[in-house]
C-alpha cells in the first residue's frame, strides 16, 4: 500500500490550496522518515546560535512546513516531532541567550 506525504505551510494553516506533495512511499516507515527529514531540514534552517528550544519551535509553528500522511492508520505528528527536535537542536536550552 503506498503512503503519500503531503505538506501544508504553517503560515497558511488549513489552506489546502498551498498544499504540496513530498512524494509517495512504499512503506509507512519510509513516509514517516520523509516527514521527519522535512521537519529536521526546516528546524536546521531556522536555528540561530543562542536560540532556545521554545523560540525555535515557535518559529517553526508559525512559518515551517508541516508534513503529514493522510492515512488514519499512520500516526505521525509533525508538531510533536518538531517540539522534540527543537530541544535536541537547541541543546536543551529553553530560553534564548540574552
């Protein structure tokens, strides 16, 4: 069974007219890996030295790409993944350096 990966822009949330496809994958695991790679790339591009995890996550929440798999049998939340990865990328910093 093929699994599609779709991308919404957080900037225009729920705007299906801005939805793009990131491809179709043979397995759910491959589709989830693609979703994670999209979020990782977005967060890496948004991160600036000294930025805290909360600030990075907020930036992604407002402007990042939000990949999803429109199959109810596949559970992946870009929001949850981005929150966790923001902590990893920011080195656990919860507040930006000032």
